[in-house]
C-alpha cells in the first residue's frame, strides 16, 4: 500500500470533519485531508492541524454543508474547506486568514453565530 500524497486526487471533494456538542453549542471543525498532521505559520503564529481537533471522519461536501447548517461555530482549515464555506454563504471571504505551506495557500476561518 502506498501512502497518499498531498496531490493525490483520492480525497478530492472530501473533508475531515469533527463535531463537538456542549449544551446549546454545536462546533463543526473541518480541514482539507492533506493538511492533517501539518504545522502552519503566519507572522509567528503557529497552528497545528491535529486529528484530535479536526477529526478522522471523511465527509463529502454535502455532508459538510448539512452539519454547518446546524453549527453555532465553525473552524475550518484549508483552501478547499474555506472556499466551500464561502461558496455556501457561511463566511465572508474577507474573514479568511491565509497561511503558506511551501507553495500552497492555506486558508483558516472561524465562524461564530
């Protein structure tokens, strides 16, 4: 079995997703699959894309949208993830913080209702 590389299209259209429920709060976290396990940096700020937070469940775009409709908060990491949220009206493009990972732009956004 060969490990999947970041340019592998096997994950195209899928996102890692995790749900945290506490009382009246419904937090949805999602990330682009190839980012899991990476550490990103922007102006001295470091963010680790960890499975404990972003989950291990691969979900389709429709599944992400369905969960985000119920969310009181969303935390998303990755260009595809934040573009999905913009496309479906969950966040505004100006709210995205952009990191660099090698030659790639990686978006991060937090939405709170």
